[in-house]
C-alpha cells in the first residue's frame, strides 16, 4: 500500500538524518566535508540502510521513472556502487551487463563477494573514481546510475560529464540524490529522484 511505503520511507529518512546529525555534526555545520574515506568507515551502517526495503523501493521508483524498467535491454554502469547493493538491484532488473564502480577497494571486494553469493553472472565490479569512468570505458552503456554518490563528491559536475561520455547516444542518466536542505534555520535530510 502506497501510504505504508511512504511512511516507511519517511521513517528511514528520519533515522538516516538523525544518524548523520549525531555522528557527523561537523559536516552539518559545514566545518568538515563528508568524504568517501569518511563513508568507508560507515560501510556497515550504509549497507543496512541501502539494503532496507524503503531504499530498495526508492531505487525501483527512480529507475522506473528514468525508464530502466524490469527487462530493460542494455548495459548499465552504476557509479558509487559501494558494497554492491544498488548494482545488484539493477542487475536483477536488466538484461545486459551491469558494471559497478567505486573508489573504495574494500567496498568493491565486498560487492564481488555479495554478487558471487547470489550467483549473478551479469554483474562485475571495479575500483575506479566515478570522475574517471570515461578514461576506462567508451560510449558503451545504455544507462548510467548513481544512487548514493552525487551528494558526497566535491565536484558532481565532473561525475555527470564523465557519465555522459560513456553513454551511448540517447542513453539514460539516472541519479538518486540525498541532500541536506536548510530551511528556516533547521537542517532536513531529504531524498529525492533527480
């Protein structure tokens, strides 16, 4: 039921926001940048959040909205794949090769183990900076996804530019964006498809 899903998503978003407010107050105050290194220390937490049904639901809705529906024909590149949760969800949905890239070697190793345990043969993982994907791939993907990346990189424009260079003409760029929003002196953690 849609109302129940929305309630669960809102609860999860609130839990995520509280965790970040409690754990990373310097980030919220703008005194510290949330980096990929910081995030790698939070791997277990993010794994639980990204694996939860509300986040799986948000990714499904985002992919549906972007046109990456079940049975999608084509290859997909997933940027900022972390431990592979989002990449595997994409791989379960499409008919084609799915490549997950992440700058953390530990994340990529965890993702490889996860995919092997699930016996997925259409997914692979590589250690790579999302800003450099165009140096490793040509125009070979029908879609590029980024579900938990853009809000953490210091220069998201460089990621978008690199992503467009690896898309085939008419390809799909699908971005899920978490962002901190300041409104009337309070900080709100917001998640929305972009």
